[in-house]
């Protein structure tokens, strides 16, 4: 069974729905990522952080998580996170550095001989 809210990886459209799940620092982070626009460094870093937190890489179309949808899965992951908002922001900063590294280094880019 496929849920219409399920995607392969954390979708940016879910980000605003996570805003009010934690404290002020978290709300500010969600607002910043949401305002930055799809494909921005902030958006990609937030998505990478959520992919890691949600376990998107192990989710399958027929899994319980996928059947519930990405929004429910992400909300549940944030609600279940035992750490502080500051620890979530540290995870975001790590993801941001990782995204920056990949953007600058060109790792994963495809080159073509023409």
C-alpha cells in the first residue's frame, strides 16, 4: 500500500509542519529552513538532518513508516528525540557542513566528456 505523503527521502514540503513541536530555537531553525527556499543550503541541510534522524535510507514502500507518510514519520521522530533543541541544532550544523563540503568539493557530481 502506498501513502500519498510518502516519498523516497524527507521532502522539504514537510518542514513547516515541524515548527511547533519543540522550543524557540527549533522554531527559528524551521522558519529559517522554510524561508530559504527549496534547494538552498539551509533547506538541503535541514533535509539531510531529517533524513538521518528519520532513518529515510532504511524506509521501504511497504514499511509501516512509509504507509503512515513522511509528515507523520518526521513529526514522530522530532517528538521522540530525547535530546535538547541545542543538540538538534548541532545535528543541523553538522548536516550543513556536510552539504557545504559536497557542494564545494564536487563530490558526487557527474562530469561528461564532450
